[in-house]
């Protein structure tokens, strides 16, 4: 059983710097990558004008959050310096906050300095693929900034994670223990607003991803909002023998399954189909 210190009944509402994101109904997070090498949309939004148009489109289609990323985390992605990540992300963030002042902006980074500078420019949420493993100052930084924090399960880093897709007898037990440990560390620092992400595709084989999906509802015991990010990923297109470009239908199928198992936030490239999936799911309820 999970310890009472972790089980704080926050599944419904997440505080977002004075605003509330209501997870009594699932929400959609739109992906906006300003990277040249992301597996699906690398290079599409490398100019501020293109990125702004995509941001406007996702907000219009119903995205509750825009997740802005400047470091590709696909398997084997090229390492970039902290300076390069800042150079990519801050100018666009400034323009987005000017054009869309009410938009909730998440920053996809594992670096505390990138997180801090982004929050200074108006970002309200940090999406950390490493849950503090790749920057030992991240937890303290998030606690000090008092922003919402997404902690994902991964082993290794984007360059090495494929080598670490090894688990004991039960992958869910390992993930559950990982999150309990991380959540208790964050609680001790005073971090209140947390979202967990099981990390589909990160240090997990195709078979492990589907085992995780099949038993995803086990993580509801943590009683925190849960993000699911499967949009056009390898677990879909390799299984079906297609390309990421052709993987929207498979993505929607998995989104539906994830919603039925307790997902609260879908991180997606295609906002409109995900919003429609949520509407149908809500009708079932």
C-alpha cells in the first residue's frame, strides 16, 4: 500500500500558479517542439512564425496546456548544451506569452536553469523526463519556484535509455516504487502540484510498453493526475509496420484505452482528435 504521506487526494484539481486545471475531466496537452531532430515534428516549427501558428491552432482546437520543448528526447537523440537549449526556447516563450497571455505553458526540460529562466518568462509548469535524475538541483528549484511539476519514469538518458529496458519480475512494481520515492522527496521539499508520467517509450521495449498500458490503472493508487504520452510513438508504428506520419489512428486507439484506465492528461501532436476522444470518453461517463 502507498504511504499516507503520498496519498493526498489530488486527482481532481491541480493548482497552476493561482489558476486551477480541473482533471475531473481529462485534458489535452499540445506538443510544440522547436527542435530539428524530434522523431515526428523535428524542424517543422523552427521559426517563431511557424511555432506561433501551431500554438494558436492547438489552443483553438482545445489544448489546455502547451508543452514547449527545445531538446529532443527521442532514443539516441543528439546531446545539446544548456546554452543551446536556452537559446532555442526563451525567445519563442516570450513571444507566446505576449500573444497568448492566458495560455498555460509547460516547459519540457530536465535542466533546472532552463526551468528557472522559463518560469521567469511566464511558464507555469515543468515537464521533466528524468524526474530530477539528470539535474540534482531540479527538485529544489521547482520547490522554490512553486510551479506544477510533471515527473516521468525513465532510466538512463535519451542517448542510453534503450540499454536500460530491463526490469525485475514486475515492471509496474518498479514504476510504482519509483514514483513513491520521488513523490515523498518532493513532498518533503514542499512541492504540492504533481503529475506523474509512466514514460511510454523511455527505457521500455515494445512488449513492456503494452504491458504497462494494459495495467496502467495500477498507478491510480498514487492518486495523482497522470499524463500519458504515446503520440505517434514507436510502440504504435513499429507494431503496425507503418511510419510515424501514418500513426494517428493507432494513437487515438491507445489514447482511448489510456483514458479508460485513468489517464488525466494526454500529451499529443494532434490536438483535435485527442479532444474528440476525450469528449466521447466523457459521454460514456
